């Protein structure tokens, strides 16, 4: 998977953590927090937008995500990601991408 770019989220006064009120999503070696339709991750003394760079298709994904599929749905910009096997999937042109 292509790594995320360093994209600081400015003007972020809220501190994310257990009990902060935002959905926590395990993502590789860190935790993302769903906040205002996007995902943040702690990075030093600030938060970064946690967005993948490039196109990262998830091959051989037979499961169809949608309402009632049994996976957590995370609003993400103009679409919905689904937590599946410890990572996020998003529908894209007849397949799923890793997010």
C-alpha cells in the first residue's frame, strides 16, 4: 500500500483519545479518529489528515459492503469506508480500494 503523505490538520484544538467521542479506527501502526468527515492521526504535537496517496486496489474482495453487511461504516469525504480485517475499504469502479 502506498504510504500516506504528511498533511497537517491545522486549527485542531480537540485532543483525540479514549472517550473523546470520535470513532477510533486501527490503521496499520496507529489509530485514526473520524472527525468532521475525514480521518486524523496523531503526529508529534499535531494531527495529520490520514489519507492514502495513489490508487490502492484491494484484490480478491468477494464480500459486498453496504447497509447491514456487518462491518463498521465510516463516513469519509464523499463516500463511506468499511472496516474489514483491520483496514478500511472503499468502493471504487467495481472493486474496493484500501484506505
